[in-house]
C-alpha cells in the first residue's frame, strides 16, 4: 500500500487512547504516550500507527519529519463566541479606572454594545470577521471548535449568527459545532420581562432545527440574568425538542446552576468559578462535564478561578476552553489557556492535555471523532515545536505549533528555520 502521508520521527506521540468516554478524576493524571513513533494517513484517515523502524519500510506520497518532537491530536475548543460584530477595546481604560460594569452598560458598552454591532453587521461582514479569528485558532493547533450565537437577542440576528457558523463549517478546515445562546442576556426591549423573552427564544428552535443551524442550546444562569428555575425550564423545553443542552453556570455567584445542570443531564456546565461544594460533588457523581475558562478569570482580574483541583478530586471530567469573546476573554490562543490552567488552576500537564483533547471533544458531543489519534479516525493532528508534552504548559506566551493536519491534509505550517536549545 502507498499511504498519502507519513508523519515520522515523532519523539512523543499523544494518542489519548484511554478507552471510551471522557477521562474523569484521578484517571486524568495518566497520559498515553508512544515514543519513537510514526503515523500513516490514507484518504484523510489514520491508517497505521507504529514505530519509526517499522515506518522506514512503508511507502507514501509525502513524508513529514517531526524532528523527534511532540505530536498530539488536534486541540478542541469547546466554548467560544466566535461570530460577533465590533470589538470592545475602548472599555479597557474604563475597567482600569474601576468603572463598574453596569455603568459601562449605561454608557452604551458591555454586551449590548456587541449586540448592536452584531445586529448592524451583514452576514458577509460577520463571515469575514469570524474567519479571521478562526484562522488564528487553527494556527494555535485547534481543529474543532464550538461556536455560540447570543449577540443578537432577536430572531433575525441570532439566526444570522448561526448561518454564518454553518457556512464557515462548510468552507473552513476547522470543524464547527454550533450552539444557540439566544438566552445570553435580556435585551432592552424585554426589560423586566425575562419570561416573555425566553418564550421568544424558544420559538426560534423550530427554525433552528429545520435549517440544521445548531445542535446545542445554552443559557446564561447568573444573578441579574436568568435564575436557576428559569434556566431549568428553558433547557428542559429545549431537550424535549431534541437539542443537547449546556449552561453558563455559577460564573460569579453559587446559585446552584452546577447542581441543576447535572440534574437535567446537561452535556456540560461552563465557567463554574462559583460552584458550591455541593455542585462540585454533583459533578463528580454525574455525567456533566466541567468546562473551565481561566482566560476569563485572568482577563477580568477578579482574583478567583474555578476549583479545578476540587473537581478532579471529586471524580469529575474537566475540560478547558478559551471562552473567546469580545468582552471578557478576547483571545483565540488555547495554548495560553493551557498555561493558565497550570499556573492558576494547578493542573498537571497530563490533566491539561486530557482537558484540551478527549474531554473537550466529549463536551461538544464529538468524543467519537475528535480528540484522539487512533486507527480509523480522521487524521486531525498537530506537530509541535516542543520536545515533550510538559513543555507547552511551561513555556507561555508564544505559539508552539509547527504544523496542523486536518482530515489528512496539511492546513497550517509555520516555518521553523532554526533549532531550539531546550
């Protein structure tokens, strides 16, 4: 047989082949690593995995030399707000002056600023902007990403955001999993009427299902937005209509959104900075995956991060994400999030790699196709300019990606014209 591509001279190969399902609790400390390895790809699929000595006798149209360095599955970013209009850099100075967020809202800033810009933008403008950000994510090693709506808060704009994400999924190498987050905030036209607004958002589900615009439904459960009771009712109605559900829960206050998410069988509970001991215990006993967003805690400079150690010790499945958005985490760099997980969440390199590959894939219902390097799966692979899996969480603030292979095709390559002295 002649393979399409052989990646050879791999120093460390992270296969993430633990078995079925997300990796939980103490098992997150373990990492399947193959040394002196090689991978052969045929028709976009991983066709063979073995040693370098075995690979020497194989035939291929193209060979890539990993140079004795690290190779991993493509990274998965399971919580982003990819499609939006405008930006909010002007708010930085206000935040530094201590202006409260509610005052920024009164001045026309905050989420409603992004809602206004997104409503005014054309689909073509949103597509070009989202593609720019998605290209950056790809350059950092991300091959699968979740993208939420939520900056329309009305029928036309929410559907517009979802259509853009769907078009990008067809046109861009990165696979996009779409989530409807119409219940992201209460728009001015529904001030004081959250129930009426939630009903209006539920009425969109028929159009979303008909046009296959999203497979997840999400809601922001937080003080001043939607209560636990409102969120539970909203998500259960979405589940009745056949959608999988997620939730922004306990980001600031321990309202009980984490426990509720586990109770209704949400695929993931996201943020969880304020999760209570009862919520953390529930995560360890249930199937809901904890999606932690340390970039948001870092950017907002609140001094508090999600209790990753407590969640892992409780037996939960933990994953990490950028929370890329214009207001509270304007970064496409999942590698930076890996650094923050080490420095602020006190996670080990092994836990971090499990969090950005196999567990992240399960957090968006892609555990059967993404996050692992195994024979028979799509060849979503990253070649790193790093000697081992400990190096990337350690060396922060730079891009370690050397090349990205998506479905067997090289879609990103960074020129490296020197050898590092590690």
